[in-house]
């Protein structure tokens, strides 16, 4: 895939085309200038998958993290992992962005911003989040119908429909395909 998504567009893309799990990671980094390892993996690999280059990734994480730490500490503690995710260091494995199944099953960490929020947050917090992101009370109820029944990916598909004025509810298996579907609809 072409490395064609500049990090300057991430604030906008997080609002229009990222599923809740990634939008929340993005917001967390912007507001806290830090995110724990699980979130760096979840969001970092997602960014790679949508086409953010290694150089831009390094710049994104460095610009945020160095609001709270010096550049040397960032270089020592975090740069290696970013290279690693892009397969440039260590095992040279090209790490794949996480699927919904992996995020739902393995990334749930109460009190942390990563994981699938439909599962890891309690329902009132999901509601508040959806309201803060501009969904009407009726739309929130449509999403919550699935959340409360444990159908997180259906909830995510409903959120997609409602935020894209789409008549079709897509099947959501992967945050990166959510993003791609969104980009297609947005033309
Ligand atoms: Fe993310 Fe998948 Fe959960 Fe949607 S269903 S928020 S894409 S993990």
C-alpha cells in the first residue's frame, strides 16, 4: 500500500473514518501525550495499515510523547518499537494490524484506552462517548441495542451506518477495513 496518509490529516480522519477503538486511541494520545504499550501496538499498526509511512509515524509519536519527556528518552524507549512494527528492526517480521477479533478478545484492559470500547467500557461510558461524538439519543440507542447484547461488531457496523448516512450496515471484522469502507464512501 502506498504510504500516502500524512499525519497532518489524522485529526480529521479520526473523526470521519476511524472506528471508535482507534478514534479513542487518537484522542487519548492528543490529550495525554502518551499511551501504554497495548495502545501503541493497536493504534500504531492501524496507522501503518492505513498508509502512514515509518517516517511520519516516528514524527507523530515523537511530537506527542516529547511534550512530556525529552527527545533522548523517547529515542531510547520508543523508537525501536516503531521501527519494529514496520519490520525494520529485530525479527524483521512485518507486523499486521490487529483484527476486531484480536482487539475484542486480547486487548481488553479496564481503565485503558485500547481494546474494543464497546466491550471494554461500561455501557453508560459508551453512551457518553457516542453523545460526545455527536450521535443523537435515538442513534445512541440503536448502537446500544447491540452493545448490551454483546454484539460489539454489529454495534460498530451500526455506528458506521449512522456516521456515514449509509443504508447498508457493513460487516466489521477489521478496523482497517472499516477505514477503507469509509474512505470509499467519502469519495
Ligand atoms: Fe474497533 Fe472492531 Fe471494536 Fe469496531 S468492532 S471498535 S473496529 S475493535
